[in-house]
């Protein structure tokens, strides 16, 4: 253990900040377990082999969880610790006598299993820490943001329209709403990643009204680029706030990544038992290999270029659509532009 610790400190940078590399005795426990596996005095019946395997897994997961709690440690460094350990074990044991093939196989198999278990637990623990951080930070940001929103709204009401200060207050309020939307995106992405469903409140919705309201709001920021093609009034049950987020995300994406100064067409139709919403823009197509990652969180295509964003928009759109038991797909080709097609089942009112 002393040899291993010295090598680890010399070769793994993250270890320099730790008082002890043998956290919560996980390494001594692992070595004791390995001794049992190598023993020729212990009868290796199936039940004992299975028990040893479970104990090895428990110890390795404990080690992975420990390392994930330190910001300096990476997955690569965690795995390297085990590689050093394997080399040290062979070095120490073979100073006395060459290892038999059986003994070498046991050590190698044990180390490989330990690496897999520790790495898996490291990844899970790190994910849980990140999600807890995201949720906590998002909730903490919401309180001061609400105070700023309320104060700005009150200030705006007291100012006369056309006043320079009124324009500034309106821009501040718009920025606050944008921040609030970003925080909500982080919270929802965290819920979806952890396997939770979004909390939606369904009510009677007029889809064509929602589309028109979104276009009216976006036109202030992006001009008269939006064209609505809609059937007669289309009604169904939905979460209006979330459907609005779907339309906003798809329309803003069309502005960002579509050809400038070309129309963005929103087509709303009722097709038998489904509602179809298509958001189409002109411009360079999305490559086939890029289409496969469009709806993954924190993934952005090469064509995104210098556009700002966290890569959460389409991931959340997909989550909201699926929470409505619907589907979303993309069609993109040279000379035909790009279309995102959302299909939602019609629910009884």
C-alpha cells in the first residue's frame, strides 16, 4: 500500500491535494478481498465465488463514490489508480516467487472488475452531484430574480410610455424573463435526465391561438418573418405554457439557424386524430449524422457555429412533446430547407 501510494502521488496530479489516498479503508478492504480470492485454503464453491464478487463490487463502488466527491479527480485518474495498483501487486508478489498463471488471471480479472464497478459508480455519483448542484442553484436564483421582476414591473407601470427610462425598464423585464426561462430549462433538463417526468397541468387549449400569440411576441424581436398557415380553430387538452415553449424554441431555432431574411412558416393542421405543427425555415440543411444528436442535451451540431446556447432547447422540446404522448421529427435536405414536425394526439375536452 505504501508503494502504491507513493506512485499514485508521483503520477496522479489530483492525489497531491489529498491527505490520504486510502479513503475510508477502501483499498485495504479490496486487498483483503483479493487475498481471499487467491487463497488455496478457502474452498471456492459457487456460493463463495458469488459472495466474493459482490463484496468486490461493493468495495469498488465505494472507492468510485469517494473519488467523485473530489473536484480534482477525473475518470481517467480513477482508472489509472487501478492500473498502478495492478503493477504494484505484481511487482511485490513476484519479488518472492513468480506468479502462477491462475494467480495472474485472478488478479487481472479482479482489477478489471474493480475498474468497471468503480468507474460506473464514479459516473453515477458525479451525475447526482451535478444534478443536485443544478437544482439547488436554480432554485436559489429564482428568489432574487422574482424580486427583480416585480420591482421592474412596478417601475414600468409608473413610467409613461415613450420615456427613455420606460424603454430601459422594458428591456430589463425582457432580460429577467429570459433568465427565468433559462433557469426553468435547467430544472426541466435535470428532471428529464434523472428519469422524472415533467409536471404538466392539462387544460382546454386553442392551439391556433397559442401559435398566434407566440408569433405576435416573437415579431417584436425578430420582425415580420413569421407566416402562419392554420386550419380552422383547433382545440384539445394540453399544457398551454409548455406547448408555448415548444413553439418558441422551434421558431427561435429557425431564426438562428435558417437563412436570414427568409420567411419562417408555421403550419398547424388537424389530421384525423392528431394535431400536426410544422416549423419550416430555408437555408443550409442539417447533415444526416447531425440529425441523430439534435434532441440530446448539451449536444450542438457543427452548423450551430457561433450561435449561443446550452444545447437544451430541442432536448426539452422532445421531453415536452413526449409528455403529451406525441412525437417530433426533423426533415432537412438541400434546396428544401429544414422542417421540425410535431404530432400530438387529440385529447377529449
